[in-house]
C-alpha cells in the first residue's frame, strides 16, 4: 500500500499565514523536500573538512551524545581517527539531533555558543 500524496509530502507553506521565521523557528528549512538545499550544503561543508577536523567533529558528536565524557576526549579522538572512512559525512548528516549533540559536546568541553551567529 502506497501512502497517499497527502501523507508523503509536507504541507505547503502559506505565504499569507502571517508566520515568519522568528515565530515558527524556521521549521520549513528542515523539511525534506526535493528543492531544499540543506542536506547538500551540509554535505559539502563536511566534505570540505580535513581529516583532523572530521575526527574532531565525530568525537564532539560522541561526547555530546554521551558515548564519551569530557575526560575521555583523547579516547573519542583516537576512535574517531580509526573510524574515518568515506562514509562519515553520510553518518553525520543522517544523525538525528546532530546539532544538539554538537552543541552539548561543546558545552561538555567547556565551550559556549553564546554570541555565535544563528544561536
């Protein structure tokens, strides 16, 4: 049984609804639609990182997710370097709550996102 068109496509954004990004938290940017460039932009950004930056991002996500503690940062980095392959971009992009995990990892390591654009 195929889902109906209604169920498989997100609702269209009503430009006359009075909604704005400040009110709706820019939810439309997160919708998985064929014309949404977010995944491509994130993929391009991640693919542009060097090996050490990719390992740091993986380790940071793991710390934020609770797989490693602040005191285990070196272990997380060691494992991240071991796990690097051509699939880490897909792994990161496909991780639900990636942004939350990265922010939590930064906080766990003593960094703040206060004053960073978009926060």
